[in-house]
């Protein structure tokens, strides 16, 4: 029996708990204890053994792995929680999912998958017998085996738990629009010190008890990180309780180390929490009125490395930081510690728990059946439950275009299509953002779904607040939290889009990096079904952050993404509104990618009608013959662009060259799919060298105006024939409070700099080129001077338009058609709109 006194900070002793009760019968208690012993035995086996899995003979050094890798410290607490939630799954028919925040404690969740029989189902070579158990032990943290975290190879996992901070946000992502799901989330007290985790406790303000499931966090206070105490384990109960009450939770405490009393306390506490969750959901669903209850959570204080020897060689082990990783690291060289390990493993009495490596039948009765087993829950393999989006025909939203003349709101227009995506997918698509959806010109989406808000309301919220208990837009000023929600939402089988200001997306660099690694590894796991792509729309871009200044100018997220595997990342920079529609349609319909779309939110010039936009996006890049001169002849210079503002400045540079040097043969190339620049040897989207040469030439100067840092294009093209001819202009960390043109001038991406660059690389122009260069330089100086005087760019630059008449028939160059660029085995352009 536990006591109600929870004032001690010690993890040892008889259970102390908020909820009192002994719900387990003597028989249930005996079986629960035996099941936990079986689980702990498996954990130690994974850490140490490659032979003699059932200790049928005395433990010898040759039975040990050559390298001992993994973590023990959090395993026992995770197992303890998992087992007790299994009881409630069976008793109440729950739909449960387990998220392991301290994912380095993977032996805990792997042991449950093996005991539940799921592991052998998905990996038939890991049989439930002695040889299967040997292989199960050996493969853990072993070359050619599996990793030391809750990796994609782990049944029931959608959260690796390597980089800490995201367990709660991922868990909430899984329960949005999954009304029957309860995601039990183990939160390490070390992880709780991270910024992302600290903010994610606020997620209850966005959880609707009618339409959503529930997250049941278990804050595991085992007291230590790798080599330090944890903050939350060293503050008083009053302070800790006040902290979580302030967050809006109702904390229940379970503390101690005595297994018999702890089993009863945890059983009673988790059952109380589940009943409260069900009560709140029933109240909201019966009344049809959503509200924000004080959702329950559990604070579990148990020793780090629980059930390990308390002291070893005069030093603390159990209940101390030394239990974090391999608890006895020198067993291969110390006969004393080898004997201690054997004694420790035998203390779990494996001979009572397994018959030839298989859990005894009476303990199997504790396991839920079929997909009710948490390691078999299809939500954790989200592609199994994924339903395709119902996408409205994006061509119905086409902008009517006179190339280079029409000025239109690309982003606002796309928002109308996105609104209708939301309207058609009210239970499996959400838009996420850090308080920027309206600013990013996506406000039309509120016609189909408001911003979810379960906090308090004020009268003025009715004046354009767009708040609702039930909505489709998720906004909190934490890039980490919205990214975590989106990742959890996508990995559990749904669809979504994150919109963000370009400069501040760097806040989640490492999160996106981890998601890329997860998706890449999933491609190697046969039983993992493909999930929807993680889509990131970047706007408020560098070239229109002239008014916010230097700190808001950073397009470098593309460099981060470009470092990831070509199997999982895609980068698109549509130059105008119709290409933006085509790209968005493709990305929302794709699977298993991280798609990054870069498009500014302001009104911009339009260039391609819808048919041309589809063709252009399907190919990924192309020659714009209407913007070129002498299209049937070899060019003197290639003017290339990638990005909406760089495209406008490049076209303006072409116009200047045509005005002053009409005899110049100019080819204009636009790139929408950045990875077309890479060799096809290194990326599935890449052009062959022959195709690249046909577009860009290998012996003519190429003036490439790029949205981001120029060296990225050099990285992507350095293997190309004629790479020395590629001269890239892009953002070079030059900025202040500028006008748009002046910002471009600072970074030499403006029309004058581009035209001058072209002239400088064409020595045959001789005096005429020199004279033109001088005129352009004077115009540039004049434009900058007037910007400094008036605070605004001169009207002729601010409202520049293409003035060279209509295009010739078709925008596709004959060379491209002959080569069939972008075709091959790709789906029809009219269906997809963008290359895969």
C-alpha cells in the first residue's frame, strides 16, 4: 500500500502517491511483477549478450558483445509505465500509443515488442525461441543490426528520441483528429530542460476534447542526466506541482522503488488518469461543447537504473548518474563485475519466465491482442492509415497572365486553393504556423477553418480574431512546437503544411534534419508504409525583408536541406503564381519527402500561363524563349534565374541588354526545381551532362541569379562541364534597412549588376560594351542615390514591366523537346504538375 506523503525528493522506499488504492489482485500483482522481470532481463540481454541468451550455462566473457553500447538508466521506468498501461488497454478497450521521449532507452520499447510477439511478426528471422532471442540480443547496437534508440526499425515507434525536446509535440500531433487515441508519452526529466519541451506543455490549449484524442504525459523523474542532476528532480513538490498546474495540467505523483507498492500505486494512478480523460471527452462530446479541462499527467519518481545493484565497488549505481548508459562497463576485464552481472541477470529468474526463449503463456495473457498491442498500433506506421487528400483542381485557380506585365498576388491566390484543400479534408489536413498565417497572405484559409484556440476568449476576438474551438489552423509562436505537431500529424497518417517566415525557419534546422533521417531510414524498412510528405512553405523572403533589416535576411535553410539525402528532400522555387499552384499541388500529393517551397508573399510579376507553368514545373527548369533573343541560334550569354525576385531582376537585366545591345544573343533559363542542377548520378532529379549542356551550354558565360547564398549553386554544379563559366549571384550577407532594389544592389543581384556582369564576360563587345557598362553603372548609382534621398525606389524600377511584346509560340525550347527533359517515367504533367 502506498502512502499519500509525497514530500520526499528521494526515489527510494515504499510507494508514495497522490492516488491511493490497491486495484491489483494478488494474482495480477504476481504476473505484473513477473512480466516486468522478463522485460528487464531482455533489456540487459540487449546491452550485453551475443550468446547464451537464457543463461543456461555460466556467463563467460565470450558470451558478451565486444563493444557494449546502449542505455540502461530510463529502461525500468519506461517498462513499468508500458506494462501498467497495457492493463488499461485490455480493461477498457483503449486505443493506445507509446512515445518514448528518452528514446536512448530503446531496450525498454524493444523488449515490449518482443514480448508482445510483434517483433517476430515483422522480423520473421527473430523467432520466439532461444535462437531468435540470441539474435534479438546480438543485433542491438551492433554493426548490421539496429540502433540504440527507438529508430524506424522499432515496431510501434514514430519518435526516435535521439535529439531531445519533441516528445510532447509529436504526441499531440498524433492525437489531433484521432479522437479515440491516447498517446502515453514518457518525458525524461533531462528532456524537460530543453526549450522545445518546455513550450510544448502548452499544447493543451489547442486540444479539442470532441475531435481529438488525448496525451497522457509521464514525467520520469529519475534524477539524473549523463553526469548531472536534473532541475525538476531537485525542486520541492510544491514548486513542481505549481509549475504544472500553471501549465494547465493536473499532476499525479507516484514515487518510490519498492516494486510491490509501486505496482499498486501506478495501477491506481494511471486508471484514475484514463477515467478522467474519458470523462472529459464524454462530457464534451455529449454536450457538443468543447472546453479545456485540466488534463491529467503523472510524475513518476523512481531511481535511475531501477533494479540495478545499488552500489558497485564502493560507488553508487542505482539511483545515480552512473546508471545512465552501460551500468557495468568493464565486465570483459573484471571477473568480479562479470560475476556481478550474472548474479544481477539471474535475479530476474529467466528460467521462470521463458520456455525456450518464449514468454510463458500465463504472462502472455497480460498482452493486448492484435492491433491493440501498442507496438502493433497502425497509427505508429502512419502510411497504413493514410488516406489520399482530395485536392481541388489547381488549374481552376489559374492567374491570367501577360508575361512580365501582369502583376498579381501569387500567395493570396494560392491561398484560395489551399482554403478549398482544407474544406475538402476537414479531418486529415491542417495548416501549421508560428503566428504568421495572416501575415503570409494565407488568410483566405480561415473561410474553411479557423485557428484552433481552447484558451479563454475576449469580446474583441470577434473582430477578425478567427479563433474557434474547432478549426484547421494551428498557430503558436514556437517553431519547434508547430513543427513537432506537424511531424506527429504526418507520421500518424495525415497531411499538413507549415508556413513560416524564411529567416526564422533556422530555429528548426535540427528538427527537420532529424525528420529527414527518420524518413530516409524508413525507406530501408520493408514494413514501413509511406507517409505524407512534410511540406514547408517559406515566405517573407530575404529580398522583401528590406524593411525589417539585416536580422530578417537569411535564406540559408536551403543549404541545410540540400545536405540531406537526395532520396528524401526536394526544394522548389516557383517564379510566379501559376508555378506556385503547380508546385503546391504536387507537394501535398507526395509521400515520404521533405518538400521546401520558397515563394514571396507580396504581389509579383507573372510569367507563365497555366499550361506553360505545368510544363515548366514538370521539367523542373527550362528556356523561356519569349525572354530570349535569337532563340534559334547559339547564345552569346545565358541569363539564368531561380526564385521569384531574382527572376524579375534577371529579366530586367535582359531588358537592359536588349535596349543597349540589341545584337546580343541571350538565352534566358529559369530553374524551379533546384536539384535539376545536380548530376543525375547524384540525384534522381538531376540532368545528365548532355541535357545540362543543351540548356546552359558548356562554353558560354552563365550569369545565374539565385535566391539564396550563391555558393549553393556552385556546390550543386561543380561537376558540370563548363562549370568555370557559371557565375552565381545571390545573397552575400549585405543588408540593412533598404529599399528592395537597394538591397539587391548591395548583394549584386540587381538588374544593373547582372547586365554589367554579362558585359564584362563578353570582351568581343569592345567599346560598345564599355560605353553600355558605364551607362548602367550611372543608372545604378542614380537609383541608389534616389532611394537614400526619398526612402523609396524610383517608380520606373518599382513598377518595372517587360516591354518586348508577346512570346513566340510556346515556351518550350526545341532543344528541350528533342531531349524529352523531365519525361521518362514521370506521371503526366497535367496530373502532377511537378517532377517527382
